[in-house]
C-alpha cells in the first residue's frame, strides 16, 4: 500500500519548529539554574544578617522571658515575671565591633545575666516594702472605720487577722462572710458541659505566720481586699491581662488591685451556661420558633453548585440543581402546573432555599431556638464517592466541624441545638475509620454531628441523632390554588388497577422479596400493573410515565430495595395511591414527624416473611378490604400530600395559605426535639438519653423501649 506523499514545505516547517523547541528548552534550563544561584545568594545573605543582628533594638527595651529569671523561691511558687517597662540606657551596655559575632553574643548574654540579678535584688526589696505598706494601710483604714475583729481572729497571727479583715465591698457597711468560698467561685466562669475541677482554697496559698508569708510572697494576695484598701496604694499600674494568667509576683499590690477592678467590671454571673434563647414579647408569633442560619464559608455550599460539573460522572447535576434545586421544569400534569424533574439527591439545596424564606428566620442568634447549618454533605460526598482517594470524602466535613466548634453559637449547647440536612441515606455517611476503603464517609459518626440533629431521606433505626424527612417529589406548588386543584383531581380520577409495582428485582440480596412480588403481580395480570425497571428501560426515569402508573392504581407496593425506604413511596402518595409496606422500617419507623401514628388509616402492612415463604397472596389481602375503608384511606392519603412535598422556594408563605409542607413539618420537629434536650439539661440529667441507642427507633415511634412485635425486624446481628 502506498504511503501518503508529504510535501517539502511541511518538512521544512517541522524542522524549524523542532529547532525553536530546542532553543526554548535551553533558555528554560538556563533560567532555572540562574534562579537556583539567586536563591542560594539570598539564603546566604539572610543568614549573615541574622548572625550579626544586635540583641538590643532601637527601642532599647529588654523583654525577659519567664524561664530566664532565677527561681529563688519554693517549688510550688509561681514563676517570676519581670515587668516590661524597665528601660536600659545604651551607654551601660558594652559594644564592640572588633570581635567576632559569637564572642559578641556571649558577652552580651553575660551582661544581661548580671543585669537581671541586680534587678531581681532591687525588685525583691521594693516588693517587701510595698507589701508591708499595704498591710499597714489596711490596718489604719480599718481603724479609722472603728471596725474591731473578734478576739479569736486576732490571736491567730498578724497575717491571718489581716486576711480576714480585708474584704471586697463597694460601701463601708457591707460585711462579707466566707470570702474564700465566694472568691473561689468567681475565679472561673462555670461551664455546664465541662466537668467541675477542684480548685485549691485560697487559705492553702498563705501560711498562718509571717515567716510563711515572706517565703511565699510570690503568691497572689488574697482576693478579699476591699476597694478602699487597694485604692490607697497608687504605686503601680494595673498588670496586663496576658500577664495575670502566669500568676506573676512582680507586684503583689498591683495584682490584687487588678483582680478587684476586673471583678467590678464583670457582668453579673449566672449559675450555668445560658441554654434558652433570649425572651421576646408575649404576643410574638415566632416565639420559640426562631431559627438562626450559620453563614458558613462558600466552599461548603455555593462553590459546590458553581462547580456542579464535578459532582457526578454520569449525570448532569448542573441541570438538576437549577431552579433552587428543583431541576428542569416539566409540562403541566393533569392540568396542574408546578412540576419539575427533581433529583432525590438535591434535597439539601431545596431545604437551604426554603430556609431562606422561613418566616421566623433571624440574624440574631441569641433569639434562636435552633441553629441551621447550610452544608451540602450529599453533594460534597458525591464528588469523591467513586474516586481513588477515600480520605477526600471526609476532608470538607472535618473542616466544617472545626469551624463550628469555634463559633459562639456552638458553645451555647455544645451543638445540641444545631441541625443539618443531607439528601442521601444515612448509610452513605456511616463508614467506620478502620475501613477506609468502604462506601461513603464517616460524617454521621463524628462526635460533633452526634450532638446535632441530622435530617436525611433515610435514617438509621439505631441512632439517636438521625431523623428521616420525605424524599423530594416532582410536584412543587407555589400557590394555595395549585395544591387544592391537585387534591381535587386525585379524588375524581378513575383507577383501573387494584395494585401496581414499579421497580427492579434484587437477586443479589438474599432477603429481598421483590422477585416474589413481581411474580405475584404477573400472576394477577388483570388486577396488577407492573413496570419492571430492567437495564435499558427508560420509562422508570421519566416522571410522567411513573406518575401514570400510580394514578391508575388503588394500592402501590413499596417493598424495601437496597435500603429500607424508597422515593416511590412519596411519588405514589402524591398520586393518591394507598401505599402497601412490608417492613416497618420503610416508613413507620422513619418519617415519625410526617406520617400519622395510626398506620392503618393510610396504609396496608403485610409482613415480608409471609410473602417470602409464600404464605400470603397480595391480591387476596387487598381484595378483602371494604370499599368504604378504601375511600377513607385514600382521603387520608390525599390530605397527607401537602406535608409530604416541598413547596417551591420562590413562593411566599402567604401564597400557600394554611398548608404546611415537608420543610415546615421538619423544622417543627427539630424545634420540639431541641426543646426536649434543653429541658433535660436544665433538669441536670447526667444522661440526655435514658435508653440504649439501639432502641432509638422504638422510643421515637412509641415513646418507650418495651417489647414490641416489630422487634425481630430491627434485631441487629
């Protein structure tokens, strides 16, 4: 076969291009070598300047660290800090330019050491004189006021008498008893969530004789100096706050004065951390309902949407996160508008935008009964779920927890009034640390998140802090009229089939009953409609096709799939179809805030074990239900529609009238839970939850952890 002919001009251009590339690399290599030489010269010059840098700067102020001061007191005595306001004249320090830098530094160090010893001796003498003057002034001040101490106190020694005589008070007639305990209680702000630490009594810091006082004069003076006693001594200025934490003994009188002044300026102490939000007027419609929304960094939400093309390899998440997370708009269905191609994983975006329109949202966190964290954990996880670096799945969550811990709102209840939303199941956030290569991340097991209330589309029955909220459906009305119109349409529609099933088999799951359900549906061809979601079928991904199936059926089968719950449950209820459950974890133990307690009013329950063993016929069970009861159950389902869907975030609360959507119900549930936790903390409960965590599902559903017929469904292996 002939090779294609190449023209001479092309060959010349390629040779010229190769020549230019070679020259470019020569220039690049020479530039790199020149950069290395300059970097070496710069490092050498910087080192030389550092070695010749003088010990004393132009300000001629010596800043002596604590460890450089000789310790001439007992081992339990606080370290000595030399005041920073001591200036030294340049003329007193030898300077030589003829000796090497190392010799110069050694000589300077020796001079500084000698100077420190002299200053220490002078400071000790001055301190002794000032302490004696304070005691003398305190005695004379008490004598002028005609105050007399008890005979027993005077006989215990001069120091003990002075310590009991000197009191902190604002007027002359105030008499304080048990001052040691009072001041001890004021030394530290109490923290309700931290264990109390034993504080050494002040009496243990001072001996009962003069010799003991002289040997421990570096200790603090007793806190019970009166304001008059201290204000008579004007020999020193208050010590900076940063030095008080080292318990410095450079000026005992100044330290005592600072303690008195600081306590005067402190706000009124409370017995424990403020747990309750600030009170508002009695007729405030938002009283007890205020929610504060954290302004988290944009990388936790907004930047995820800006980089939506990185969220999934197979799905266009940019399109699905549009319209406030509702997705692309769909044509009207059954003559009603408000339909969108909503993806189930965009719940956290929808919830965030709904929160922005919440009528009781406040910017004052002191008013808030709960705090919302607008993080998108599901979208954040989606970026790295199939990637080669599992540790990246936890990076943003760990950074957010650090950010939250540093916020003042977190410290009020240690995060127990915070809540967050995830548009995925809880199992996507339950990876254990020892299995880094497993599915998902470990958000749900982080200590901070375990203090919060976590809202997910499916929760774990065995966790305290996880609560399920409905999957987003395709219908997001904006007005009251759209809701009423759709409900009326569901009441009048003609349903041809007794029951239907939309889904795929799960042959890899040994305990799945989907195969048995599909076999029974095929056997009841005239009464059951089946949409099998096999590979290559597109009907299961088209909202209009799915809704047509549910609109034509009286009952809709909702068996578990990869997990307990299904989005199909809420799509079927939206279509007015009565759900049939086979496991209590598919709805009853999940959506406790959104579904009625009386499960028989809106659903049918058939134990999955009976279906698996072939002991029950689904057609026979459903056919025996009276027609009047079917009408009542369908009416209950239709009334549930508003509270199981999410209104359009662009709508206003007054547009939807008296209806509450899934967002409103979830926020109300969070507020009630936080209030319950707050009461238990105020009551001093050592354990906020008084039941084992594995029985969380039972406590949430029934309010107790007694034996129940559903226990076999939730027994953990």
